[in-house]
């Protein structure tokens, strides 16, 4: 790991708190600058319905956007909800959440896999049907 990537505490340098806000707390730096211009996560591709939850790792050194995401994730929260709460595109949320998950701040709860056609697996549909019939 390069020195510019991670500090002595393992926090990626680009996640460290910065002066990206003005004196009123408003955004001065565009959110795409926070992602380093990236529009895709380096790791896994996260569907918009993916849920995330926070770990116990301290967030004092993170930039504001990253801290807000971790704060939102004290309960399971989807990428779409995060984007709506922060008023940023879901593509940017995917990058930020991917960074936080890779750094150990979030746990990703991926949705069940789909079939080749994009639908839910047969086992899930069978359980759903059995549950409906049991009513």
C-alpha cells in the first residue's frame, strides 16, 4: 500500500477529513471530487438495493460524506436511500460505499443472486409461494 493511499492508522488518505466545506458547512467541492473522479467502485459491483450496516470502527478521520454514510448505516440502509439522503447520484454512492466497505467501515449485505434471466432464484419464489399459501 502506498503512503499516499493509507496513513499510519490504515485510513485511506482520500477518506481523511478535509476542508471540503465552507464555514456554514455547505459543500464547496463537488461530490465527484470526493471519489477522485471515479464513477465505478474498484471492488464489487453493488446493486442499488444492496443494504449496508456500519461496523464499530471510529470515523473521526473520514470526510463528511463518508461519516454521514456510516451514520446512516447504524441500521440497514440501501444505496438508494443513502443517495436520496445525501442528494447525490447512486453511482457516486456505489463508489463511496465500496470504499467504506473495503476499508472496514461498512458491512455489505448483498441481495440474493438472480438467475441468468435477471429474475429471482426458483428457491426464493417457491418459499414466497409457500408463505402466501400458508396465509
